[in-house]
């Protein structure tokens, strides 16, 4: 099933949405790194359900239990095992979906590939599995802090309400001040109102998340098959409901000429930098020392609370009216997931570059 991420820093995840627990094993994590368990728990708190009126009503504490690999507040270099128990499953809400395929969900493809599927909340295809990614990402962030590297994501679009693509126009420290995780307070209120209205209709809506990586050294990524942007794209596109990825100016570069798009090199006598950063901090698949920034597009959640036509496992026409507790928009809770995947990619690239002492 491809349950392991990374080459040197590796995260293997396990669990299902309505199973007893989800968790993972982190391998390749260096010894001697200070482990702030409160920080790790806070990363999970940012992802957990039931945190506002615009997220799912499912109530979970999502308390992480670290089983191994940490001793007296430091990593030991041994595999880090962790567990998060599920405690608020309403599996009966999914009984009417046992033999029905939800449109645009993973039900049909899972059933055809494996001949069996867990219909309770989507089982392994549920976004609840991203808990493990947030824990892995939290460990990666703690390691990146030692190297002065920060990863900050925010909601930059919901439906047709969008921020300017230039992240430098915003104070990203304001991101956590509202439920939608948008650094623009006015746009955040508009986004939150839109999500609430969509939720009241029993429908869902999509949008985009922007991520900014600062302090990345020159030289991460490989020039051919393992380009840094390719690794970031693969990580982002593995997140539930992700539909698109662009870095730097992305698709907007089609509207400019080379003379407008090229980033001119400058030097202050000690350091080389660029006047602009249309490249998004990556050139030739290798980080160039400038800020890395990218956007991830997310579709509306597939499970809606409106009647839909579908088929059952025998191919017969059927009508589906979903029940249960679902996010009307993934964006607010996906922000820490995007950060986590980016942090794991960056730290793995840092280890591969041999820049970690």
C-alpha cells in the first residue's frame, strides 16, 4: 500500500479511521535532538477534529503516546514508535454505506483493487490517517529548528475568496488567530462565513493552501529524478483531497516572458542572492537559498450530506444519503498537514545532503 515516506528519515503509518488507534514508526531520526512533547501535541491539536464550527463535529482528544526512541527529553537514534487512540467513533453512521460507493471517494477504487474495504469513515482512506503525518512532521520540525529552517502554511483561498499570491504582503504570524487559518483577518471572516453557509446546505467546498519555507540552505535536492520540487509535489499530492501543486510563480509563469521571469543574481560581496524569486527558491531541482514557496489545491470533500445517485457493489443503481460527521472544507485542518509533509521532505533532503551533523 505504500505506507512509508522518505529515504533516510522514514515514517511508516498504520491504522484506520474507526479502528482502535492510528500511529506510526519513525526511523532514521538522529540521536541527541531535544524533543518537546508539548510542541508535538500542539501540532496534533491544530489538526484534530471538532476545533471550530467550520470543521467536523467528531470529538477526539488526539493525545499522542510516544512508545520508544525518546529518553529523558532527547531522541536516542532508535526507531520512534507512537500511538494515538480513537475514542469517538460513530461507526453506525456509516452502515448505510456498507454496500454503496460514494461518488468521487476512494470506495470504488479500494474495493476493486483489494476486494474488500472498510466502509466505516473510509477506513485507511480517511483523512484521520494524517494524524501520523502530523506527528512525523512535528519531529521533523524540531530537527529543522536546529538548522534555522521554518515551515509555515496558511489558507490562501476558499472557493472564490482568495489572497494575493505574494505571501510577503501578509503577516504570517496572524495565521493561527482565526478558525480558517488565514493571515488576512478580513478575508478570513469572509472564508469562514462561506464555509458555514456551505455546511448548512449539506455541501462542501475546496480551496488552496500556501506554504513558505525559510532558512533552507543551498544544495537540497538532486538534479534529476529526485528534484526537490518533485519530492514536495509527491508529498503534497499524497494528502487526501489534494488536486494540484505549483511552486514559485507556478502556472502564472505562462503569462510572462523570460526577461520578466528570470531571477537576476546579485552579490553584497559576501552572499549571492536574487533580486526576485519567481523560481520559488528552487532551480534545477536544487534549493538556491531563497524562500521556498508553493501552493496546494484541495477539492471539495467528496462526502456530502445531500442525496446523490450512485451504484452498489453489485452494480445496481442506488440513492445515497450520507450520514456522519464530515468537514465541509478541508483547508483549516489541512494547514498543519501541509506543513508536516513539507518538513519531512526538507529534513529527509537535509539528511541526504549530509549537512546534518
